[in-house]
C-alpha cells in the first residue's frame, strides 16, 4: 500500500571472533559494543555470548550474540562495521539467523607464550609475567594491544591484536630477547 512505512523486522545474529578472549575480556568487548551501538542509535544489543575452549583449556574463539530490533542490511552492516573497528581478527565470521556464515575481520593476532616450567627457579622468583604484560602494552602503542591472556599448566600466553603481525613482533622483540622470563618464549601468529 502506498504511503505506508516499511515495517522493520527483528532478528538475531552471531558474531564469531577468531580471538582468544577470556570470558571477562569478551564481556569488556560486549560492553564497548553496546556503548558504541547506543551512541550511534543502532538498534542492536548483546543478548549472550560464549567461549570455545581447546582441549588444553586455551581459548579457541568466542561468540557474541546480537539481538537486532531492525534486521535490515543497513543495521547488519553497521554491527559488522563496529566489530571490525573494535576487534575482528582475520578468520572471524558472522551469521544472520537462517543464513550461511560470512567471513570478515582484518586484525592480525600475535600470541606470546612464556615458558612456565623449563627456566631456572631464580628466573621465576625474580621476574613477573605482569611486567611482560605491561611492557607489551606500552611497546604496542599505536600498532596493537594486549587483549587477553591465558595461564596454562606449562605456559602463560599474552594475546595481542593489531593491524600488522610483523609490526607487533618488531615492537616486542627486544623485550623477548632480553627479559629473563622470556627465555624459551614462543611467538605465534594467532590470526
């Protein structure tokens, strides 16, 4: 009928991030999304989430469930754009209710795995993984950031995401080469 406004339909979408985020860090991202969505008057809100773990307990990926009050292509594009601006590593995908997953994401990921069992006892007594965390945060300024961490039975991992893996690696290389706790550390591309 002419002159009638088009009815907006609600819907649901799942953002699956190829990001190793602990539940508390995923929740921080969810809160940031909700604040940005509210500021931009986007009719979407978080209504759940989950974290997929690997067999060893390390995070593999995480989901953020989004309720759409307006499931238009414009709203979906805006939601994907917000995550793309905040954190969407390569290998991420989104699924709109009843449709196939669509790949998105551009951030690259670096995992710094500190050896927790094979260094001399005095290194563990005198050094602190919190120092490595704060130094990585400082060194990454402008190219990336530490988004999460994991403490496993034999390693502690710091997960960093940014625009360029090599730029992030270059920024932390001297720390890895010189700080005693970083002996036998592994640097792994995680996205």
